[in-house]
């Protein structure tokens, strides 16, 4: 009888521990679900303090809508913690700036854009092309439009060879009815030498042309990230992280303080590969 009772007690203990472990596991999974910022739109809401930790929406009439305490809680978990360049000091300065002089993100406002890393085939050869898209007003609301692209292959056709003597058209070429243009167009690799020094190729036009003539064909999207300039004096990059743990989903992967409009202009040139 004692043996039966002992076995029964042991069984109950095992069941109790098993149930406890199951509950802890479920709670842990649930916590991860709540911690993950699964969508870009959710990132906007969390940044602005417009939803609770379970994803329930807050609206302007709700007491906790855009509440400082809630926003501070969310802002502190919206960073990629694996990035050692995002030190605590700059993150704290950013969070304080956003809270002290309340600044919010606006999905329909300018000053943010997407960078889409894609693969195309050009004349049968795979090419990596970066597409830059922004939201623009359309008849029935808004739509994403391509406004810039970058391709190393396209750019290679426009590089000036500074290691050699610069080719040029003589200043008296007009007296020869510019017949020496034949020299300029004789070598397809040197045509860019005869353009004005400030010339910047419009890669988007080349992109559209190559697609329209059937030489460039879309294959796939490799990854997506977003660039934000909506917060005064700040820039941040938003990237998606699919990994274990709580720090996952759409997170701030880069953060820079901008001291002037010139800083912003320089950074944009860098982002668009125009340097």
C-alpha cells in the first residue's frame, strides 16, 4: 500500500513539474511573440506608443495613447542589441530627444524610403541591383514608386579613367564643324571622357530602358531595409532580424546624429552610392 502511495506521489510530482515546464514554455513563447516587432506598421505604432505589449491598438481617445511611459518602454527594445556600434549613450540620447520634445513617425510623411536589394538577369547574367522606393500620393491613396536605383554594372560604363591623359575636344573644334566628334565616338569605352565634369548618369532611365527592351529581367528580392530622416537631427536605419530570442523582427540597426543639413545631404549621397 505504501509502495502504491509513493508511486502515486512521484507520478503527481512528475505531472506537476511537466505541467509547470509546459506553462513556462508557453509563456516564454508568448513573451517572444509580444517582444517581436513583426511588421513595419507595428514598428510605427510601437515607436509612437499606439499599441500595448500584446499588439492591441490605442486610439487618440485612449488614456495611454502616445503616453511617454509606454513610448519609453517600447523605444528601448526597438534597437538591434547585437550591433556594438549602437552604444547605450547614443541610444539614450535618441530616446530622450524623441520623448522630451515629442517626435512621432508618420507613415504618409516624406523623409523615409525603402532600399530593396534585388537580383535581376542582364543578358542572361545575374546582377545585383538596389532599388530605392518612396511613398507617393496616387488617385486612391498612396503607392510605392521607384525613384532611384544602383547597379555596379551600370556605373562601370561611366567611370572616368583618371590614370590617363584626359581626352577632350579642342576649343577650336567649332571651326571644323565639330567633325572631330568622330574621335569621341570611335571608342565606346571612352565616350564618358567627353561629357561635362558634373555629369551624373541617370541609372533609373537605363534600368527602365534595359527592361523595356527585354535585356533585364527580374529574378527575386534578397532583402529590404528602410531609411528614416523624419526625426529632426537624426537618421536611423530599420532592418529585419529573423533569429532566436526576444530581440528580433524589425529593429533599428543604425543610428546617426545629424548636426546640419549638410550632414544629411552627405549621408544621402552615401546611401545612394553617389560618392
